[in-house]
C-alpha cells in the first residue's frame, strides 16, 4: 500500500513527467486519463497535483500541447466527486449561497455578449476562464481537511516556490537562453521587460504573485516550525530575491500591504521579523549579486561573439536603466509609478487610457455592459472584439485592470454582483474573526482587491486557485477549528 507521499510522487510522474519526456500529445492525453484513475484512490492528492500543474502550466504546454486540458479535467472530476457530498447534505448549500453572485455575474456577461454579437466560442472561452478554478471552492469546502493535508499543502507550496525561484535566477543570469524553451529565448521583448524574470509561469507578474503567496506561506511555517528552520529561512531569502527580479510592482505592493495587515491583526511579530530578514538578505545575497553576475556573463558572451541576435521592440515609456544602474532599477520601478512623464504617456496609450476609454463605453452601456469578449479579457485577446470599430479600440487588447473590465463588460449589474460576493466574504470573515484562518482569508482578499487595480485577477489561475482554496477551507463545517496552529 502506497503512502500519501509515494502516491503523490507517482501521480506527478504519470501526469507531468512522462508527457514531458515523451512529447506527443497523445501521451499527455493518456497520462491525464491514467491520472484521473489514480486520484480515485486519493482525491486530495489530485487536488495537490493542481498546485504543481498550474504554476508550471505554460512551460508544460511548450513541452507538450497535450497538457492543455489536464487542469480542466482534474478540476471537473474532483468537482463531480465533491458534488455527490453536496447532494447527500443539501443543507450545506446554504453555506455557499453567496457564491451565486459570481454565477449571476457570468450570466450578465453572457447575456450582454450575445446582445453585442460576440461569438459562442468566445463566450464559452471566457466563462471557462472565470469558473474553472471557481470549482475548487466547492471541492475544498466539501472535503474534511486534517492537519496532515494542510501540512502537505504548505510544504508543497514552499517546494514549488523554491524550484521556480531557482529557475528564475538561472533564467535571469543567462538572459533567458538556458533551461527555457527555444520559443521563449526568441521572445521579442522591450528592454524594460527583458530585464525581468518570467520564470516557468512565462509572465513576471504571475510569477510575482505566486512567489508572494509562497513567501507568505514560508514565513508562516518558519514562525511555527520547530525543525528545519534554516531551510525555511533559505527558501524565504530565495523567494524574496527572485520576487524582486520580477519587478512586479502590483504584486509586491498588494501583498506587502496585505502582509502588514496580517502581522498587525495577528500580532505575528515573528513573521514580521522573518520578512525583514528575508528582505535584507534577499537583496544582498540574491538580487544585487544576480545583477552583477548577469552583467559579467553578458560581457563575457559578447566578447566571445556568442550573443544571440534577438530583435528588440521599441522601449516602453518606463524603460530600464542601463546595466551600470541595475542596482537602482528596483526602486526606479516604483518611483516611475507617479512620475509626470509616465502618467502622461499612460493617459495617451496605456493603463490610464484604458480606464478613461472604458468609462466612456460604460456610460453608453450602464446596465449590463457590452458583454464578455468585448473589452480586455482573455476572450478579447484570443478572438478579438466586435466593438473595436464602434469605439475605436484595438481588435485584440488586454485591460490589465479588473475594475474597468467589470464595468465595461457587465455594467452596473455585473459589477454589483461581484461586489456583493466580496462584501459577503468580509461579513463571513468578521463573524468568524476569531477563527485562525479568518485573517488569512481577509488579507488574501485584500491583496486580490489591490491587485485588481493592475491585473485581471479573476482570470489569473494561480491566484484564484489559492484564493478559492482558502475560502473553501474556511467555509467547510467539518474541519478542525484550530488545525493551522497545532
């Protein structure tokens, strides 16, 4: 009989390693089917597999396109298994009644999209983007999570965060020419983005979000652990240094504020001290040395005549400093947020332009908006928007602001629905504020709301995976009230 850890390792090998070695899509499809068979013995390991799969999904897709449906299949099967429990315990539906606001939001966006003339495939695509990780709320909420389950979840996040951090540093040192898919090596990036770590997530902001979550988990475990403390210290330093190399301002600001709120709420002074230690050592042991090492490697590569000829697009308004000023690049990224030049250029064509243009469109469609697939969501990026000519918009655009996207695509009704969902979370959290998970849920919600100013958070798979998992765990009636602190 396999232990829980042995079963998880075997499941990961079947689901992820085998299709990565044998890269025909059929192998990935067969591995997915075999994985679904294996999780019948341990559904919770199927859940843990998702926390391995989603952070490295873009990388896996480069290795084997057949990985594309694995996450969806796992989530749907796990949801159907959890649904059986809901059917047996009909009273539990009352606990999740407020989640109907998200379904109402999707209904509004779908109806508006049909009225606007968005294609059916684009509508289905966008609903899937919003709802697929939403299912995990019910999966986690229906299952009884014990102390061992929580320990596996925390340790897995720390291990994955450390792996992605090491890979990110290697990527940074070798200018995205080593241990990355060839397609990523040939990306046409502006100089400001070329200096950022994209990692296995293939996106510096997504990597910044993921490392912020993993850093919080690491600091929490460090504050309560009695063994292996030095390993947790090293992991936190590694994650903090790599997080700085992503230059992800939105993630750092949002989770930085949320972390401060958590420390003050819980009076978790050990975690606060751990963060300060991680910042100091992360900057001086990872961030600054990595910048110096990269300059030396680049100089050596150029002198040997091996520098790849990668075309660079025009420098973005907040362009990167020259190599000899890399040490101040991190602080410059934050100073630029409020610079007059950046604000002016952003108003002409950038985040502020998207907001102002979105407000104009919202005022013309105030009730239910223009619908999914019309203004800056994933469907718009993939399928284009039918309102491009009417409102002088790019055919394919991404809003990078969840709030304006909600207003434009779902109008007042859809936006109020999402707002009601958030308010319900805060009310539930306040009523159970003595629960040890309450501050975690509150601060994660706060970080998500802050990040929504910079990103389309409802479509971000890693963030929503963790958010809905914590929410589901908080809602379940059968868990041990103080299991996190034992």
